[in-house]
C-alpha cells in the first residue's frame, strides 16, 4: 500500500495538486466575501458559475472549444519557455495563421474538403512559424529582447489582418471577412462551436507532451532553458534549438487560428477569431509553471470559469463583479507556488522532527 501511494505521489505530484486546491478554495472564499459585500447570494452565484457550463450540450461544447484554444495557446508558450525564450507574439501569429488559412480556402473554392483542410492547416502553420522566426533570429543573433519584438509584431499582425480581411481579400458577397463555410469542420454538438478540430488538437497536445517529457529533444530543450552555458559546453547547438522552438511555438499559434476560422467562426474576422486568447493561454501556462499536464488542467478550469460567467449573470451578478472575482482566482492560483513551498517546508520540518524523535528514542534505548 505504501509503495502504491509513493508511486501515485511521484506520478501526480500531490504537493502541486494540493496547492492548486488550496489556492482555489481561498479564492472562492475571498470571492464569497466580495459577493456578500455587493449584496449578492454567494451560493446562488457559485451554483450558476458551476452549473451553467454543464446545463446544456451547447454550453458544454462552447466550454470545451474555449478550453481547447487555451490549451494549445498555453502549450505554445510552454514550448518557447522550455528553451528560455518568452513568446508574447502568439496573438499575432494566431491572427496571421487564421488569415492565410482563410485565404487558402477562399482560393480553393470548389475543391475537395480533404485537400483544402490540410493545405489550410499547413499554410497557417507556415505563416505562424515564419512570423515567430523573426523575433527568434533577432534574439539569437543580435540579442534583441524577444518580449519587445513580439509585442510590437502583434500590433503589426493585427493591422495587416484588418487591412486584408476588410478590403483586399474580403468576400464581395458579405460585409466583412473571408468566408470559408464551404470547408468548415463538422460540428460535434449542434448549436455550439465545438467541432472535430478538437480531435486534431488532442493529437497536437499529446505530441507536444510526448516530445517535451519523454524524448531526448525535450531534455535538451529543458537543459538549454535551465543552463544555456552548460548546454553549449556540452555540445548542444543551442541557437539552432532555440530558433526551432520559437518556430514550433508560432506554428502552433497559427494552427489555432486555422481551427478558429474553420471550426468555430467559418470566416476570418479579426475580432471574432481571437479576443486576446493567446494572452489568456499565456497566463494559464505561467500559472501551470510551464508544465504540459498542469497547463491542460488549468485550461479546463479557466474555461469553466469563463463559461460560467453567463450563469452568474443569470443569478444577478454583474459582469464587473465577475471580472473582479476572476482576477482574485488568477491571483490566488498564481500564488500556489508559495503555497506549494510552504507545504514542502512543513513536510521537511515534520520529517526533521520525526528524525530527532527517533534519535532520542534510540539514545534512551541504548542507556
């Protein structure tokens, strides 16, 4: 039994799980105080928050679609962070990937969906990867801070997408955007935005987890992120691996844009394809400490919270109060690192006390 429990502890990292549960509980307690101060019933509000995402298949499907987007964006950030590079430009890479994917679909009208979808996905990935290559090469060769370049490139990408989707590449048959309804992914739940794109997303998620956690390449990436000088002395081509990681991160963001266009919106309209989804995924990755599995779990938690906002509004809670509550949850979950450290210190202290007690008992026995 003890061996089984030890195996579970090694696999699941119980200290992290306990820290997350405590942080969520503290956040909900603080939010309950805020609700009472605002004149609302916390029980009714929390009931709406938790029940709404599961109250119908449509709501459940929308929640899963949002979790999928957060998960892929978070994992894209994880890939870059593993080699010590901070890709803040995922929003621009997502938008450009969606734009080019939509253009490919509009130009291949009348062709087989089985041909158009792979071409659109490859085009989106190539576009996102190429756009991420720019800050990556500047970081490696000229030591330009990637945070600054990626933030600036986000604005450039947004302006480019707005220009092309509203004028040059706009469908003349509609007011705005690039229409791709002809090649959209099959909807899994009627009335929701959940499509068969979630299966492709699951494959991408598994592939990223496997590469990062189970292969020598993943170990090399982690080594470069932790100690680039040692990795260089060990013979690793650090610059090359950093650039590849940045490109892969951009490719994932571009693919998310394609999934949003073909699986949820069926047209490219900048304001609908992404509403700062990458920054939310970035926040998820940071809270998950840039680990793949926690990123998946926290993506689902965030999706439930975001979907449950409508349920809280139905209970009479204003959206402003909800945003305050969400910020409290984010703050407390970000603090789980400190909670985890406290748990580990308490565990070490108890172990030390047991060791001292055992030595005393041994000394008494010897006398």
